[in-house]
C-alpha cells in the first residue's frame, strides 16, 4: 500500500495488488494453511483484493487465537458445561466424605485434595499431570474404606471421562483448523558429477 499512490499509474497499482495476493496465497499453500486463495473473479482488482484481505484476516485471527490459547498435548481448555458437570461430581464427593465414618484426619485430607482439584479445574487450561495426580490421591485415600464412599471411584471415572471428551474435541478442532502435519521430503544425497573426484572424509585423510 505504501508503493501505491495517486501518482502511480493504474496498471502499476493493479500489478502490485496481483503480486501481493499471489505471494501471500503461495506462502499459505506452502505452509499448509487453508482458507487463503488467490482471488480473480470480481469485476475489478480492487474488489478482488478486498475479498482476499477479508479471507486472510479471518485465517490470521484463527492462528492468533490458537497461539494465545497455549494449547498443548498435556492440558485442555474445558468447556463451561464440562466444568459444571465436574463441579456436580465434586459436590457429591464432598457430601459423601462428610457423611462417611472416616477419621477426621482422612476427611480433612480428602477435602483438601478436592479443593486442590477444584482450583486446577477453574484455570484457563487444566493440566493433566496435576489434575490426574490429585484424582489418584483421592482414589488412594478412599480405597478399601467404608461403603459411604462406594460412589467415589465412579465419580473419579466420570470426571476423567469428561476431561477426555473435551480433549478429544479440542484435538479434533485443532486438526480441522491446522490440517494434518505436512510431510517434509528429505533431499537425496548429492552425487559427484561425472569426472569429478570425491572429497575424502576425515577418516580417509592420512594425516
């Protein structure tokens, strides 16, 4: 846009716009980024460029959103509905602990672990290492105890399942937006041209 002015001829301006769309579209294709394509089907090059910039802006917004989310393989952004369902399981689990005939020490430890998990639950992204370790601790504490906590293993299994469902959904959406990983071809080793002498390796140099 800096190269285009009222003093430059229209043919020059059109060429710059065409080159811009060609370069950006080719770059996106090479990087495996979908949604950006060269536009050449409107009445004027200005209309082509406006539509192209609209497409590029949308794709750029998606990339920035994914980058800011900090998505990684060992965490997940839970949906509000999932958090509400997990909160319901935690509430039932706390009530079960309160009604049990566990020692006060065990009750306190269980309630502390439940609150530790709740803190992790409401972070921007739930970390698998922390959350699953806490759930495992809860399971270890209630294992083999009274019938009042018989539903604890089911609550833990339900929570784990809900987390897994959201992670599968997140990975599927990321794959849809980003596409499968691009396979990079490894260049074949260069062969010496006819009549040239091969360069000796370090092991072949006699000194």
